[in-house]
């Protein structure tokens, strides 16, 4: 079965190791831009992993083109930082000024005190404004003396796809247009974009050509998480589109897989004995959050939990091959929350993953949340899972717009209490 339907399977550790040791590791433009969006420690860990894989790295010409096109805008992202600073400062100044006016007759606050307070705030606002005005000159300096670009130049020397000739570019554009007409991914969701609507399709064709020539298993690292790249089930990303895996097999005769950068640094880091910190994972996830934010339902679950628990105690759990979406810390215990649009555990590997989450060390209890009612089969499967585990497991039907829905926070607290009682004993 696995041989016939191999495109539906995620790579085993042995297969993944083959990608790293023998394959093409292709980097998309969004991955090339990622180091500009994380702190120095996360950047160092990312580059340590990529340096060990230097001989396997390759960048399609289209990805390199988009990197250089978008690099200035990414580096100029400080604009928003200063704007987001100046706006609340101006609002705060108005409030403080109104408050000082309301107590202007108070003997403790003199007109000189009022003037000093407002002048102090004005100096801070002026400083932020000056920094914002000077961004253009600093950006020019940064573009000219860019340590991140220098690192990429070292890693990717002679590892960039060739620029297509005008004739080759025209042929490729026509091929992508034909693919869109026939509904062949990737890039379908960009078809109506006013600019670079053929970018994803061209990147894919360049990747196919590279794989045909090298005859090597191909791993694409991309944070482009649209549905024409990734396969989803119940709002969760579960792997590349089946059509892409099949086309790579049929056209180039090699295995294909793709991952967001956050999953790649975790799994590759373990194979290379360069584990990345949770802080780094969170930062990388933050720059590709749409792949991990799940559905609107998952965001609703997150919002509901925030009504009871402090934000730092709720984290997205973004480990590949884990069904858990959120981890909620309640005192000394951690409750893993699985968010799904349905409870159809008919696939054996899904049940296995859930079993691993229940029996692993990461979580003291597991809560499954769905907006739909559980079927008799669902309940039987969950009961079997619960009986085979020493940790509490519960499932609730919840919907954000239904007033009679069970409170998620109550369910989490109940599981946390059960987990503590197991640890402490009678």
C-alpha cells in the first residue's frame, strides 16, 4: 500500500535523513528573508543548521529574484515599529494633558509642574519622530553593509538557479498560464494578483527542472502556506499537496517533500545534533504564523482560553507530527489542547499520533475540542485511548456563538485538577 500511495505518507526518519544527506534542499524567498525578522540568537541557530547542509542547498532563480525584490521592504520594516510607538505616545499625551487640565487648581500640581511633565513627553515623541525621519539614510547604509546578505552569499555561492533567457521566461510563463487554466497547483491562488501572479508556478517549474537534472530527492523549505501548496485536514496542515508529490515523482522520478521553516529547523536540527531553542521556534513560527494559526475556529478557541488564563501560559504547540495545537500551563501541569473541525479518527496514523501525545512527557492531560457533536464511533475510540493511558483525556463540543456551549476554561481546569491528583496521589 505504501509503495502505491507513497504520496500520502510523510517521510520516515530514514527517508528524511536521505533528503538531508543526498537531496536538494531548496529555499524559497520567504526563507531567505526570515533571518531579517528574528533576533541574533535565532538567526545564529538557523544559519548553524544551514551551514551543515551547505553542499545540499539550492535556490531557484525565481526565489532569488523575489528575495532581492522584497529585501528593502523587509529591512525597512522599522517604519511600522516607529509608527506604532508614536501613535500611542500622542494618544497618551492628550490624555495626560486633559487630566492635568482637570486638576489645574490643585495646590500640589503647579503650572510649572504641568509644563515639565508635558515637555518630557514631547521630548520622547520628538525622539521617536527623529528616528522615523532618519530611517531612509539608515536603510541605505543597511542595504550596502548587510551581514545577513553576506552570510547568504557565502552559503549559496554557485547554488542559485540560472536566470532564464527572454525566450525561456516567455515559455515558462505560458506553461504556468496553461497550468492555471487546467487547475494545476501551485500558484492558483495568485492567478488574479496584479503583480508576480506567475511567481509560484515558475518557482515550481524551476524546481522540477533541477530535480530532473540532479535526479535527487527534493525538499522545499517554504513559508508560503496557501492551500495550493499545502494539504490540510480539519484546519491543520498535514503535508504538501498530493499533486506536487506525484508530479515530482512522475516528472523527475524522485521523492518530494516540503516544510515551513519552523518545522525544518526542529527536525533537521535533531538529525544534525543542532537542536534549536523553543524561543527560536516561536520566533520562526511568528513570521509564518498563517501555517500554524489554523482555522478561525482555532483562533476562537485561543481567545476563549485567554479569558481565564494569562497569555504567557498559552502557547501554540507547533511540533511536526503532533495533533496538539495549544499548550496551556495551569500551575505545575500542562494541558495539551487538540483543535479539530471533526472527530473522525479513522486514519491509523492520526490515532497513533494522539496516543503518543497522551503518553509522552510534554503534557499532563489532553483536551480535544470540536464544534461538532461526537459520533458513537468517536466516543468509542476516545474511550479506548483514555483506558490505555494513565493521563486524563477529555473531549468537548464547543462553538463560540452558542451560549449553551461548555466553557473551555472549565474543562481545562478540570483536567488540570485530575492530572495533579494523579501526580500527588490520594
